């Protein structure tokens, strides 16, 4: 029992659970096509970026869906979590600017905090390791 109570098991559980949830949340976005990506990408206007909304929307969808895969497998972990933190920041800003209140933006803020913590903690021992030769 003591062998299961360690940070690597905890990181693995968080990675799997959060990764699955991000894949489920991101799949409709990644498969939604250009119209969906444009709508999502318009949120970049909250930080003054008004060009190429379909590109930014696709990147957000990829960050969520592809990032979820990376979380589960533990590959490209820090780049994926960094992209996901940025996506959650933009999502929180969008909900805040839309007047959705704390209930509207808190989920993105909470996910962003967890992802930022994972960025610093790393993927843990139970991850696919890609060796560099």
C-alpha cells in the first residue's frame, strides 16, 4: 500500500483524469471545423489579437484535445501544459469579458492553476519517455 502513496502515482492519476476531460471537452472543438474555430478564435480579441481567428481557434482546440492526449501519455508534457495554461487564460478572459461572473470563468481559472502546477511538477515517473540521441 505504501508503494502506491507517492507523488508519481498522484501525478499519474491527475494526468489521466484531466487528460480525458480535456479530450472530451476539446473533441467537439477540433472536429467542429472552420466555423467553430473562428468563433473560438474571436476570444483572442480580449488581448488585442483580431487577425486569423480560425487559426487561433484551431490552436485552442488542438491545445485542449491534443494537450489531453499529451497529458495522458506524458509526452511533450511541458509544451502541452504551457499551451493549455494559455488557452485557459484566454477562456477565463472571455468569460469575464462576457459578464459570465465567477461561475463562468472559475472553471478555466481552476484548470489553469492545476495545469501550471503540472508544468512545474513535470509528468512524473509513469510517462512515456522519448530519449534524445
